[in-house]
């Protein structure tokens, strides 16, 4: 199991990074990214702490822990420069908080995120086919979410990805212990979104490929 979108109490999660990783490891996770929410108010503190704690957690050797960030509620016009800044500070994976239907995200966030080529556009809601096409062109993965609320549009995201050739990933967006899922639960959520078994395997391969890409940075 790989999960590239989770949160600790460094932002709005309920678990210490060490407890989040320990619980994930207990469920059989092999890779986890901690991607706490950042905007211009907190990014230096969040990223610096995640880089440090992930380095310590990786000394365990049983699970790979990746420091990242979920850019949230940033004006689309600032996303490109802000993404570069976050990467320079050591965030290995950049997730952008997409236009989910259950939160008031700034319109235009989806399009700008895929245009600038972030790693993952999280819970992109009713993403358009044109935005999905740009994601495909710029190698941005669209997220299928296991999180309540964000998962409501999983089927639409799958359909847009099929029409555009965009790559899909499946993440928990975990904020608390109950948000983490087993591989069996993840597969069931994928099937519920309309994915075939072959497409689910492709999702896992997309995630492995993204981890390999991150390791080369």
C-alpha cells in the first residue's frame, strides 16, 4: 500500500507524524507521504519540520516516509511561484488542494495546478475534460480519494481520466486514525469508482512510478 496524501497535527490532522507512520506501517503500508496543509502563513515551519521528522522516521527502515505539502487555498496566480518555493525548502511531493465539491476552493485552482505541473491534484471534484487533458500532458496525477465527502466525485474523476489519458492515484487524505485504509478497502473504493481490476493495477503502478520520480529529485 502506498499513500501519497496524509496529514499530521502539524496542520489539521490528529496524529503526531510518528504515530501516523506507525499506524500506517501496522496496516502494511510500504510508502507514506506526509503532506500537511500549507499557505503563505505557515509553509516555512511546516516544511522544515516535515523534512526533519521524515528523515528521523526513515531510519526505521520498514516504511518509506516522504516529506511533502498540500498547497491549500492559495490564489491560482501565486501557485507557480509558491510551488517552486516549497520544493526548494525540501518538500519532495507537491499536492494541490483541488476543487472538491464539499469545500469552498478558489475557482481556477484545478486548471492552474495542472498547468504548472504539480505532482498530484487532490480530490479535483468536477474537473473538466480540458483540465484533465492538461493534467495528462503535464504528467499530473489526478486523485481518487477514500475520504468522506471528497470521494463523492471519484466516478467523475475516473471518467475524465479515461477520456483524457490522465494518470490516477488513490490516496486517503488521512487526518485521523480511522481515515487510513487497508489495501482491500482501497481496492473496493477503486471498484466503487468504476475501475476495473486492470485499471486498479495501473493506479498502483502510477504511484510506484511517482515514488521513483520523487527519489530521483
